[in-house]
């Protein structure tokens, strides 16, 4: 539902103003949209506890940061293998909330959402590939337990979400800049 700017002005008597609530320095530019995670996996002990949404954002500095969305407080920050140009994906895998993110060197990484601990890294690009960069967000297909991701060199791969082992890899007709789309 779109609200015209005029309706906001009429309702509030003035033009809406945007302001910065918080910021963080990831040392270099950010190319991709941040991912906001609203509903995080809850264990038996914290089933009634409300958790603040998190924001995940990566940069050319190889840094992936996880911040509390409302306060901006850093939850964790990790340095990965290369610059990050695509957004993250997040999913529940084997009872844990996991973050998936690709890097410019063709590696796909899986981290624990709560701690930032690296769970696995797997190459999507192979040594003989041209243009190994991962520039788009991965896509998690929870019902099949896999993560799909493409490379600038024109490959799309499926990796096991729990281990990072390659399930399959195929050649696309050209470079893959965006997240793959899975249709029935």
C-alpha cells in the first residue's frame, strides 16, 4: 500500500523528515541492502522472550556486521575472506538461526546468527572458473535444506544448508548478479 507524500503532509501538518537513528562504520562502502531479521529461532528456554530485530550488513572491507535494529548496538562483527557485495540470507537450519553470505572470492559462508561464529565456508567458484565473484544474495530453500547462489562467472550452485557440501552446479547463460529464483 503506497501512501502519497501529500497524505503524510496533510496528516502531520508538515513534510515528513528522515533522520539517522544510529550508524556504524564498516570501514568501506556497502553495496547491498541490509537484511532485517524479525523472527529469530527461539529455544524452549526463551519462548516467551521478545527479541529485538537484527540488521545484517556487509561491506567491501570483508566485514559482516550484526546490529540490534532499534538501538544500533553491535551484536557481533566478523571479517570474512573477501569483500561482500550482496545481501545476506537467513534461515532456520537444524534448529539454529543461520546467516548465509557470499564473497567476491567465490566463497559462500554460513554463520550462527546469535554468535557470529563461522559454521562453514564452501567454494562456489572452482579454480578454473573465470569471474568467481558472488555479487547477489543467496537463497535458502528450507524445504530441501539447500542454499542457492550464483557467480559473476555464470554458475549457479546448490549447497547443503547444514554442511556446505555442493549438491549440484550448473552453467547459466550469463553472469549471475542477482539472487536465484526457484519456481515450482
